[in-house]
């Protein structure tokens, strides 16, 4: 029997990290130490208040049945209260809030609800790869909007051609941004709303890193007038509460957009295990304490990394949010070769910027998800490398 993959699979970009993964496996087999600054996975455990809520809810037999795809009303109600307190915006938990199996799942499935074959989808470059993957699986056509440092890594909407604007169905944006760490301004969000309203484009804002910041709190897209008419925003429990493996997040926004995503999810998944949702309720109720501790931790680590980068003379985009640093490549290295050099020479894993798109070339992404002592060790190792 001949097995053929769908042509949709062929349209996905090649897995850039395959060679790096092979090299990492080889180094590990040699018994050498590997330190990973590559993945955005918090190193600290999930807070005990969240784990205790899971344990308690898991002991109740009533929580062992199929959950509803839209999520527990108690959780959606708690999300609504939190959103009002954090952003001073009201969402109806019945119709404008939906739980997702991690924001990645919701973002990946959303295009199925709105994109027809050959519809245009506006995607930032560099960007989280799921924006492109979801578009491709829905048979849409990606149009990439460059994120350039001279524009503070905000897309220049004025440079999107008129014919592309008229064909576009969705626009993905993500601030604070992964991988560049940039934050959006209110003026930018206002421009996005006007643009989307004029050309009838649904805005999908990925706000997974909104609660990891060092100074001024990042904005919600919905803090701009008219945003609810055109958009949906995804939030994650993963980064804020150290719950990456729990797979839970939520979307808020326009009632019809939420309904469209809900229609897809009701056909493709069976919701989130109720005890995990009760744990998420406990997380939200402990938001202030958990967020403050995490932000303080990442700020210390960030300041340490920036000091060492300054000592090395390496250039970077100074972050005020996320737990990444977007570092410029040095001495003529491209991002892939620089990542391979760090791994081959000293067992240090970073993410090459080109893995996020063509405009990510010239940078590497460094994650702040290891202890400060380990970070000190990383830079001692880097000093040993001859570039």
C-alpha cells in the first residue's frame, strides 16, 4: 500500500531544527552537558495552590465525565471577573468567553471557522509557527508582514498592498511578541482596528505573554475602542502560572467569532478535564501573588543576561516583557550557524531566528527559563568560544 501525505503537509516549512536536534542527540550520547535556552517552558513548578485544587477536584466522581467544549461556567465567569479587574473590560461568560486546550490549540483551529480555500491570512514575520500552520491546514494563503527593528517590530500596515487587504480574511498579531519581545502601543492597536474594520478582516491577537512584564503592564487589544467588533484575543495559563503541561487557555472577544471557534471545537475535541478547569480557577484567584513572583524572577534573570551580553559586546533588543531576549547574531554568522556553534562548542541550546520566519534571520532567541546560576555558567562557557 502506498501512503501519501496530504498536500497541506507539503506546504508546511521544513523542520529547521532537525539538524540541531541531531547534533544535540550526538552531544548527549557523548556524555557532554547540554543547557537549553531554547524552549519557552517555565522551569519553576506549578504553584501548590493550583495542584491542591486539581487533587481535590480529581477525587470527585462527578468530574470524571465528558466536559463541555465551552468550559465550566464557573471558570468562564472567573475569567470574566479577572479580565474586568485587569483590563477594565466586560465580557459575557455565556457568549464571549471560551476555554481552549492551550492557546496553541485555539489559534490553530480558528482559521477552520473563517478561512476558505485561497483566502489571504496576514501573518507577522517572524512569528509563532502555528499561525502559518493553522492557515495552511485551512487552505488559506499566508501573506507575511515583516517585523523590523526600525519599526519596533510592529508590522507596517500601510505597506500591505490594496489587493491583499481586499482578499484578507484574518490577521494574526502577537504582543508582547514572541520571539522579538516587543510590546504594542495603543496607537498601533487603534490602527489595527481601523484597518480591520475598513477591510472586513478578523483580528486574532495572541496575548500569551501579557502577564510576564517588568515595568508597564502590556495592553489588551480590547482596550481600544471598536476592537470587540473585529477581534478575538487568546490568553494562556501556561506562562503566567507555570502550567505549560496542563494545556488550558481561553479566548475572549466578538460573540460571532467565539461562536465560530466553538463550532469547530465542538466537532474536534471534547473539552478540558474538569479538575484542570477547577485548578485554573484557583490559579486566577491567586493571580496577583503568582504573577508578581514570576515577573520578579524573570526580571532578575533578564538583567543578568543583559549585563553579560553588554560585557560581550553583543547587541540585542531590550525586553520589557516575555521571558526571552532577542539577540543579534555576531561576526557574520547567520542564526542557524550561530545556534549550531553554541551547541557544538559548549552544549548551549538557543533558537535560531530564521525558525520563526525569514525576517527572523540575523537573530537568536534566548529563553530565561533556567536558574541564575545556570545562566552564569552559560556565559562562562560562551567566553570560551572562539568566534
